[in-house]
C-alpha cells in the first residue's frame, strides 16, 4: 500500500499554506496532528519553491528548521524528510535526526552528495528544470515527457551511483509542475507505471498543484489522483491532507485487500 508523506512548509510564502506553520509552535503542532492522523513520513521544507519565490540562504533556512527539528525525538514512530537543496542544511538535518533528504535539484550539486554520502538516509531525487519553478521554462510540447524523465533519471542515478551512493537509497520524484505544462503533468500521471522500470520507489507530489485547477476543488482532485496513483503501485504520495488520505487508503485496503 502507498505511504503518506505529509507536507510541512515552515515558510511565509509557499503557494498553498505559506505562513500557517511558520512559527516553531505551529509547525510542531502540525507534526503532532499529522502523526495522530496516521502519516508515514513528514517532509519539512523551509524554502518555498513556488514560481516567483525568493531564494533564501542556507543560514536562514537552518534558522527556520532547527527549532522544528529539535522536536523530532518526540515522534519516534514517524520518519522525517527535509526538503532542501543546500548541502550544509542537509548535513545539519541528518545530525538532527532526519531520515530522508529531499532535493528538488536532484542531487546535481556534488556537495549535496558529499553531505549525505556517509549516512544511510533515503534520497529523494526530483526532476526539475530550475528552482524556483518558472512557468515559462518547460519541456518542449512535442516531448515524450515520460521518455524524457526516464532518460534523465537513468543518467542522474548513474551519476549518484558513481559517487559511491547505493541505488537502493534513491526515491525518484518526477517533479509534477516543475518544468512541465498541465498537459505534461497529466501525461506523467497517466504513464506513472512506466517509471517502475527505474527499479526504485516512486514518490509523486501532486497535491494542490496548479494543473488540478481546471477540475474545480484542488483538494478533492488531489484525492482522486492519489487513489489512482495508489492503484498503480506508486510508493509514496506527498500530500497536504493527511487525514483524508489515510481514510482513502484504509477504505481501499478494505475493498481490495
């Protein structure tokens, strides 16, 4: 059964919930709530990657993260991921007890590989064409997006393995909305099963993304996509609404076993 990765943005400017969990007290409260709701992994990010977002320094990123990560020992049953593209932040997060590092730049920086290389953390390798996302920088309309992703992923994972990192630590994220049009994002979802040929777990972060706007309510559309992805064997669903997803997966398990 798919596992739920709950999103926690410790930012003032993320596209969906920017500011809601910016204070350590609010963020730790959100962790406790998601743990109660049955989350498997919580992905904590302190730098917004939405289109037009202002990049922050690693120092500012860590200032936001440190008080939240200090609470991790109180939630022993939950795994924690830190969403960062900065090597120093990754190194500090692992020392603080993070289990995953989620790099939206796909570990393209050798310093990021050096930061995680001696650990046993899982590594989320996401495809993008630039961070923050830019709606004007997308794959060509004529591209076979799934083929492009597979080629990119094979190349990137080879690069990571050549750096001495075992392939079984990698989780691949196709980067819905990062360098893809709405039509391309839907095409990736329709072909999600093809990504299994990478022989690594797949995580999809589709929650509340702009490509769902044409379907009306983004939360309801997210849940429908999640149900589809779970049926296709997607390993991790990165979402905002943990409780609704836990209910959906429980019902699905009861129906199909």
